[in-house]
């Protein structure tokens, strides 16, 4: 159910922008926040849609309950990988280097 | 003679005109009008004329392909090896693709020559062409007005006589709406009828490529070329190809046409209503019958679309990170800043707005309330259309709630802009084929008639449109170029 009390504020816009990997300048935030509020208001209408249980379009299969919380990575991704994944320093996740036969 | 692909194809076969002469005719149109129209983003006269000369040589040597040497314009969403592909965005400025989209290849294999790439809303996100990084294309009927979108450049180019055909794409109405406001014919095929390989992805469950032409007969000829399963696109349908011209001459007598109540509510512009009523009378005169139908879930189409489409767009556009291709900012201190600043500078406001909305709708804690709910609503819309097509053969209504509007008039109000597609989005939700054909004028601007059939019934759709054009003249009207 859509939470009608959902508060879209500048903090939420900054958080979503980080998830989307887009810098948002301070002078742009108000405009984006206001348009997000307007679009979310418009989408409230689908709250009245009845869920479909018996259908070939089985939305239950799309359940993502097991996914972890979204996390914003600050700073340099390489530092983050080194700090959090031991395997990274051991060469995992690296792109192979092409060695010429010549 | 240069009024339709069918006519030009005959003239070329009968040697009444050469491919070079035909190409020069179109290049003259472009050179004389496009400084103001801005319908094209790329042209290469030398390349186009070289292709035309080659086509003439092939014809002299007995090559009888019917469309050999006929020029085509591609919407800049289709990747092309021979010209840049920008998708109307700064982030893909000067991008050269290493391969051709399947649609582009199919037209190339049929012998058609590349005339240019058409302007469009950035990443097809818009209904007016105003979100293009390269400035808006203009409506050939009056240059202060929008040509619709997102395929505004394609529609304006065909209406202005730059070409007899342009490719286009339709995610929520982007072929039909500009075709309507520019007074040309546009077809959005069924989802899966035409390959999307090499058509830059926006909202993958809704996007569909198609064509804009002068006539329904030309649309049928072009759909014959581009239809079919493609192993590069798993969403193309495994079904036999059809000759869409075969039944064009069959009368509409006995067809049962549905008029959705939701298309004819009191807020429909009376001028648009009058044009549609006249079209209904024409069909009645041809022997079709009409019934009122109910598509109750259609009222959810705009809110549903503005959840599903941004969600898919936020995922599809994640690839533009300044690393693999496209624009890269020059002032980053680390990788994260490089991603974020490149995407900030490379995308326009509307694209950023939709990416943020989509990211939000898919983010932890909100997915069930937005995305899953929208999928339920989408299923209701599909079910409504299924019920309707158990009763009727064709659905008819206006393509747009209004004719063209002034550039800048709606750009500060995204919600009002989104409502431009209120009659077209449902078709994308259900994966149906739809067309817009010119049906009259309101305030000196063209008004489009929308026709919809059940999935993979393009043959019936094109026949219904062709029969209308056999008995009307609206598709023959040419712009007066007011304000030019």
C-alpha cells in the first residue's frame, strides 16, 4: 500500500540521487523535490487497484523481499572494495591483463 | 509523383526518375527548411549521394528490389555505423556505434539509402521534442509549435517532405502522438513484432520501433521489411512473417468498432471531438458498425506508466557512467565523482527526474507499494483490452487530447505534459498495435485518429487505416509553413 504520508524532502532527494549515481546541485534540489512530490501524488491513484491473485501475470514471482537494504557508497569505490572485500586485494573482481605473445 | 513510397517505387522501376534525382529532391527540401525546423541531427550529403549513385548502378544492372534507392531517415535512437547516434542527449554526443540496429540493417538490405538522423526528446523522454539537448524540432505547420514527441523529428521530417518514411519508436505514444500533431501516418506495431536490437533502451517492456509515413499503404510496405523474429532480441515473437499489403483493399464493411467511453469524456476538446465524430461517420458510411466499450482500468494508465517506465529507465540508463562510452566530466577526484558528475552534466533535467523517480520506486521499502502495485494495474489494463477485443475488431478514438501547443507552453508542468499521452499509453501497457492517421484539422493544426487492434492484428489495423485514406484527403494535406 502506498504510504500517503511519505515525505519527500531534500534529504530523500539527496539519498535517491546517490543511489542513482547522479550529482544534484543544491540549487536544483527544490525543483526536483517538487516535481517528485507532484508525480508521487499522481501515482497515488493506483492505490485503489485491486491485487490480482489468479493471473498469468504472476507478480509474486517478482518478490524481492530477500534483497539487502540499499547502501550508498561514499568516496572512492576502490578504497571501499579494499576495506570490505578481502578477495579484492587478492585479485578478485579484477579485469585480466592482456599479455602479448610478442 | 513523390507523394508515397508506393508511387516512387513504381516511378523508379519505370525509370521516370533516378535514385540520384530522388535523393537530390529530398536534400533540397532539407537544405531549404531544416535551419528553422531542426528536425534532423545528422546528415551526410556525400554519403547519401554515393549510396544513391550505387543504387542507380544496381538498378541499371537489373536489381529489381522495389525500395532500392529510396531514402529513409532514422530516429536518432537507432544506432547506425555510418552516422553518429546521440539519442538526443549530451551524454552520447558524437557517439559512433560499431554496429547497426536490426531495423537499420533491414532497411539497408532492402536497398534504402540513409538520408539522416532525426531529432528526438532525450532518450525518448518527452512529448514535445523540447527535452532534446540539441534544441527542439519544430512543427512544420507552424514553427512556434511543437511537433510532438518523442519522435518529433521523424514526424516533422515526413510532414515537411524531407523523406517519405522515417523510423520512430513508441514507449507511451511516441510514434502516434507526433504523427497526430504533424498530420502524418504512424504505426506502433505489437510488442515483439519488430526487433528492438540497436534501439537504445528506455523502458524495455514498453518500447517498440515502428515507422512514420505519409500513407497507411506505405506503412504496410515498410512493416513488411522490418517485421520478424531476431535472435539478437529475445522479446521478438516467433511467428511467421506476413504481407501486410495483402488485405489493404478489403472493405471495412461488417467490422465492429469499439468506442471506449474513457476516450470521449467531457474534458475532450470539442474541436478534436468533432474531427473524430466525422471519422466515425465516414466509417459508418463504409459499412462498419460502432459500439460503446468500457476500459475502466485505463484511468490508471498514466500513474502506472510513470512508475513502470522510470523504474525501467533508471536501470537501462545506469550504463551511462562516463566510463564505457559517451560524455565524461573532467573534474572528478575519484571514480564515484566521475560517475556522478558525468551523469549530472550529461543528462538533461527530464531524464534525471525520471531516473530519480525510478530509483525511488525500486528502492528498498518502496518496491511493493509502487512497482508491484503498478504491475497489478498493468494487468488490469491488459485484461480490459482482452475483454474489449472479445467483442469488437478495432478500437477507435482520438490520438491526443489536444492538437499541437506552443514551444515552452507546458515545459514547466511535467504532469500536464505527461497527460499528452493519456490516450496512447494503454496500448503500450498491453503490447498492442496502434496507429495514428490524419483525420482533420483543429485551429489550423492536424488532428490524428487513433486505431487499435488486438495483438499481432496489424493487417486488420492497416486495412482499417487504408480504407479511411481511400475515402478521405487528410493524409494528402501539406504544411503551409506558417511563421517560416
